[in-house]
């Protein structure tokens, strides 16, 4: 009788561990998909921002030659250059992360 109790407890424990592991795997995959989706949205938003910033700089430069507008355009171009550097760093980080992503299980 005691043997059945021990074996039953071992089976229940193994099932609980398997269920916990399955839960962790499912949550990990959901997190991975959410991360990929967020990266895509971030890079799309950065691309849109860069395009709109460049368009604004071109339109502003075409409006007139006042000192205030030129100063604003200079600041805008500086900000666009910083954005380009940040995007390049993000792309580099994504490439590095991509190496690890190749090992991760997929859908």
C-alpha cells in the first residue's frame, strides 16, 4: 500500500512539473512573438518619422530665408542625423540579436 502512495506522489509531481514547463514554454513563445512584433512596429515608426522629418526640412527650407527658419532647419537636420545614428545602432543590435534568434524555436 505504501508503494502505491509513493508512486502516486511521484506521478503527480512529474505531471505538475510537466504542466509548469509547458506553461513556461507557452509564455516564452508569446513573449518572443510580442518582442518581434514590437521591433517591427518600432522600426516602421522610426522610418516614418525619418521620412516626415526630411519632408518637413525640405518644405521649411523652401518657404523662405529667415534666420529663425534656418536655425530650426539646422536643429531639425541635427536631430535627423542623431536619429540616423540611433537607427543604425538599433539595426546593429537587431543583427546581433538575430544570431540568437536563429537558435530560438519558432512557430
